[in-house]
C-alpha cells in the first residue's frame, strides 16, 4: 500500500561574491562532490545516537534506523520511563533530497489521532501522495505514533504518562533521525492536531508552520470527565472479571459499547446516517442499509468490535489523560510560541470541536501571537468530526492544505 521513492540527493547551486565566478564555482562544485557523500551518510545512516534531552520521566531511548533499508520503511523506538518500557513507532516516506549542509529540505511531521496507527496513509490517504495536497515528491513525511500505539507497554504496569514525556519522546525521535538539522512543519487531525499544537508550544524553535484539521486546543467541556469515567469503569469491571488482557472478546466488546455510542453520536452528524452510500465510508456494506437507526446501531457494534480488537483501555486513558493535562497547563501567554503561519480546517457540522470554539481559538492566537497569519477554513460535510481522518474529503480541505504548504 505504501510506495517508497528512491533516495535522491542534490547539491544546491552555489552563488558567489568573488571576482572570478568561473573559478569560484568550479572550486565549490569540486568541494561539494567530495563532502556530499559524507553529509548523506551522516543524515541517512547515523552511526551513533546524538545527545538527546530526554525530558521528564524518560530514562533511556533507543531507535531503530529506517535509513538502512531506504525511504518508505517503518522503524521502532524503545523508551524507558521509570520501570515501564514503551514502544514508539514511526514511518518515513517522500522526498529525501538534502541541502549541501545535510538538512532535509521540506520535512512534514504528522501526529496521529487516538485509535489510529502511525501509518498516515491509513487515515490521510486522500491527502498524501504524488501531486496530492501533501505531495510526497516535494515533502518528506515523518509520521509518528503514540507510545505503544493502542496497546499496553512491553514491561511494567501502565503508569501515568505525562504530555511532557510524550512530547520529549517525539522530539527525541526527530532529533535522532535528523540530528537537529532541520526545522519543519507540524500537523495532525483531531487529537493528533492537539498533539501538534502542544509540540509547537513546547519546542517553538523546531517549527516553521503548523496546521490542524478538525482540532483546536480549547477542549470540549467534559472531555476530562469522559476519561475519568472510562478508567473508573475499567477498575470496576476488572474487580469483577480480572485484568482486561484476560477478558474474552464478548466482554471486551460490551465494555467498549458505551464509548462506541458516544463516539458515533458525536463523531458523525445525523445527516450522515440518512444515506446508504455513506456505509462504505465507515467500512460497512451499503447493501445492508435499511434505515438511519439501523445504520447507527450497526456502526456502534462495528466500532465496539474494532476497539476491543485494537485498543487497551489503560493505554487510551493514559494518552487521553496526558492530552487533557497538557491542555490544562497551556496559558494564553504560551501562544506567543506558536509559528506565525498556521492553518485550522474545521467542519461546520463537527459536534466534537465546534465551529464557535475554533473561531475563539483563532481570535486568541491573533491576540497573543504578534504577527500571526493564522487562517481558519470552514468545510461542511455530513461526516462531522470524522471527516478529520476520512478517505472521502470535501474538496475545500485538500485545496486549503495544498495552498498553505505551497
């Protein structure tokens, strides 16, 4: 599904100030031919991990190296936080050309939403690829997962994970791969967009642009309470049935049903369930359509089964709790750290991140970030919040992203 392009490298054209232009160009071209292989080797096959500021709670980190097998490869980091070991996956694809100084020319870092994996093509396939909004012939895409990507850590108990630890781990991966030789664009949909916002706030020197899709940092009311309710329900059920990993599938599906109902009702508009053709957008067969109510019930069951097969509630609680606490810690004066160039694409029919909150966020950014050029783009689509990660996108969304990146 994921196609890799061959690694390319180019020496930039060297302009001069010396009198003898021909001699100068000849000399530096010769020098470039000598030094470029060393730059490429350093950027694409690091022989030692650079010094990394691990951040609060991270005691060690080791990352696999996708450069060894070329662009378009997955790799994994192992991160130690106290007694717990987390895996941390990422994926590289796209334009691998470097400048003479060994910097990636156009790096775009994507953070994924809760419930999705680190393979961006799975949730932004309509946006990523040659000549698409995120053009892989122009940009290198680094798609970073969350710790453990939906599953409990390899060793130790699922302890409380802070947003500072998550951000520090993500920065460690980026620094490891690129040896701090580039600034980049950061982006993400839904909770991945919030992750991108928090990263830009914490590491402003790394970021030159940011765009968020169906996301903003002004969290919906009650979001933190939902996390607490999920964890309380987990605790009650484990007291009756033992630890989650030992439950049978039917018990897991029933556990996730309440979460599935909430996600279906807030993630999709009522208009979405009126069309049989929309069943295809959520992995169901349009031939099974009878009415809107039956469509909704079938999707609730489908999502509950999907959560049971792919998510661990303690992991989701840790990640969601970290996002909640991270957002609560942000103060209006922190907005000065944001890049001047920002884009927020939002859906008029989004019941999770409502349009009025997006507009409030835009006003706050313009007030606190001097010289901000933030742009808010509204789309209207019956997929509601779920348009964030759909293979069927309203035309306005890719157009806005392509224009922003151009």
